[in-house]
């Protein structure tokens, strides 16, 4: 595929200009690709019912065709029209978390092309809590198949700049509505068996799901497929630090060896002189979530050799962040 001109379309995150949404929807309807903001990360959207358009997503990202895509919808009615069936408890989840960062994986019906579901009998569906995403889906009158708008294996994009870095020249347009609000991807929940199973931890926590359902959910994130395990990796080498763990000596050795070292801390501590960057997270896990991918992208831009990242306590959103940091560290 030759290079194409990628249009960057500025759009108001709260009151998206109709003209801009019309332009983006026209591209999607013609089978093109448009990156758009959601409340979690930027997505790379295609008409989810157009097989040829969906195929382009895989080739542009360099993604395995076995890795299924999420269908983004603008209502529960639309979502439920793609499921064969669903247990009634799902309605409690939809009530509490939609629109929002929860992807529901259920058995698909014939409406959903196999290319979307990666050849599996299941489809993941979510209704994003972002006016630009919702307006675009409504204007298209179709669900949008959309993975995160990064090259496969790279950290997810939380700004239009990040998308541009990976996909400029390969897609028709990027809707730029500024940085995303949450910064970390949706929770992917399989509802086809009891207990429900979290396939990927995300912005909605296990505790919130259990609290809403009145029963525990099962966490299967340790058993990720291989493709998923190579996700989220920046160029810089990431090393995870246990919560409150000591790293002074290691950093000293790195600096003496002439490496450019960065450090992301939740618990502040004295560190050796000569650190290239130090980021202190003071506002808890939600701040860490908002900044996580931004920091990884920045570390690459700065050409750091190594980035130490302190793991949060593994509860709530901290569990999700620890999952992403470990994956970035190649674990
Ligand atoms: O927040 C998000 O979820 C973002 C925004 C753009 O919505 N999307 C996103 O998509 O992160 P992606 O493709 O980068 O990650 C989706 C994850 C993948 O690990 C995929 O394997 C899993 O969800 N997934 C999607 N559909 C599935 C299905 N039918 N069965 C099992 N896993 C599924
Ligand atoms: Mg992704």
C-alpha cells in the first residue's frame, strides 16, 4: 500500500463540530480508516460491517488477524443486536458502566463478520464515553471496529500526536480532540460462562464488577494470548520496581555505565545524581493511569535507555497498571 495523505481534523471534545464529524463519517462509509478519541485511548476505526475495511486495520497495524477487534456502538440496543444471547446480569453492568470503559464479550450472531471476531465465535462490544466517538458512530449508522490506534506491539496512543507518529501516511484521517481522559484501555469481560471472566484488566476494576454483580469475577489476564503479551512495549527498556522497592544501587550502576536513565515513582526517595528524568506520581493510581502511556511515549522521544517504573499496590486500578507495566517490561 502506498503512502496516503493523512488529514488531521481538529474537533471539540465536548461539542464535536458537525462538519468535522460529517467528513470523518464520509471516509468511514467509503471503507476508509479514521483514528478517533475515546475516553480510554485513541482507536483506529473502520466500518465494522465492511470486511474489506476491517482487513485494512490489520494490515495497517501489522496485527495478527486472529486477534479480535472491539465493535464500538452508541447504545445498548445496537450492541445487543450483535449477540446471539446474553445473561440478564449483563444489563446491570451496562446500567452502571456504559457508556464507559467496559468491553463485553459474548457469542456473536451472523451480523458480525468473522474478520472482526478473529475467526472466533465471540465478539467484544463497547459504548465509549466520548462525544466525538459517539457522534461518529451515530453519523455512520454502523458499529465501528476499532483497536487502539498504534502499530501492533507499541504503547497505546493517548494523544493525536502519538497516533500520527505510528500511522501517518497509512490512514485517511485523525480526529484530534486532545488527550484522552482515562489513558488506559477498557476492561474486557467474557460473559459466555460463569463466573464471568476478565480477559484483560482495564479501567473498570475487578472490585467494581464484583460489587455490581454481587459475585466474584474470574481474572484470566495471566493467561493472555501471545499477541497480547507483546503489546504495550516502548523502545526504551522498562524495568518494574516493586512498590517501595530499593533501586539506588542499580541506578548508580546504570549511570556509571553511561546509560540515560528515567524513573517513575509513587513513593519518593533519594536517588543518585545524574538521572535524566524523574516523574513523581502524587495523585494516586488514576493519575498514573492518565500518564502511563504518555510517559512511555516521552521516554522514547527522549531516547532514554532504561526507564524504572514503580508498580502500584495491586488492588483496583493498580492491578491494571501493574499488568501494563509488566507487559511493557516484557514479562
Ligand atoms: O479502551 C479500549 O478498549 C480501546 C479503545 C479504542 O476502545 N481499544 C482497544 O482495542 O484497546 P485493542 O484491539 O487494542 O485491544 C482489545 C483487546 C485485545 O486484547 C483483544 O484480544 C481483546 O480485547 N478482545 C477483543 N475482542 C475479543 C473477543 N471477541 N474475544 C476475546 N478477546 C477479545
Ligand atoms: Mg491495543
